[in-house]
């Protein structure tokens, strides 16, 4: 569509790149919203996603397992129909959860964003104790050793 509206190929390519950037930003924003939902302590917020998924799963189980069994024994049971937006929302949630799981468990770099594994700090190596723990200057010496090891300057300097 951009090629039909914008005659200049350079401008059309720039617009396509901008649209792709907007799509990526939208996807990142969706994942951030899902992350906020899942990390919320309130069951009314964090519980919304599992509720939607359980409801869709329940309807699928009823329609494809329970209803045919009941019809086989002679009961006339109506099949439940969910609105399309429920199943679309459930699909989006599942896709987001899988994407989050894949992102969290892999070492990726997309643009300037690193996956969480890349950002996890490595555990420090165990330092040898150079002083007696009963020595009154032990903690001061330990602190100085750590500053030297990690090449950190004191904030008070």
C-alpha cells in the first residue's frame, strides 16, 4: 500500500522501516503489559489471565469431551459458544506467555534489548579471607578488598 501512495522508493522504504519499528514497539508494549499483569500481587489483576485460559479450556473440554459423552447416552446438551474475542484473547495470552518464556530462557539481543540471561550478573568468586574475623578491622579490610577486586571507587571520594 505504501508503494502505491508514495512514489519515491527511498521514502517508501523509510516508511516501511518506521512501520516495522512501530510493530516491534507495539509487541514489546504488549509483553510489558502481560509482564505487569503476571507480576501483580492482586488476584484480580494477575488472576485475569489464568481465569480467561481456564474458561476457554473448560468450554473446549465441555464441547469436545463432556457434551459428546452426554449425547451418546441420550441427553440433548447444547454446545457452548464463546465469542471470537475470548478465543482471540486466549491465543494472544498463550502466545505472549510462550514468547516471554522463550525470551527469558535464551541469550538474545534484539536491537538494544538483551534477554534476561545476558543481564544476569555472574556470581562473584569466593574471596580468600586475609584477616581474622575477630579482628576489629576485618570488615574494613574486607570492604577494601572487594572494592579493589571489582575496581569500584568509593562514593564518598
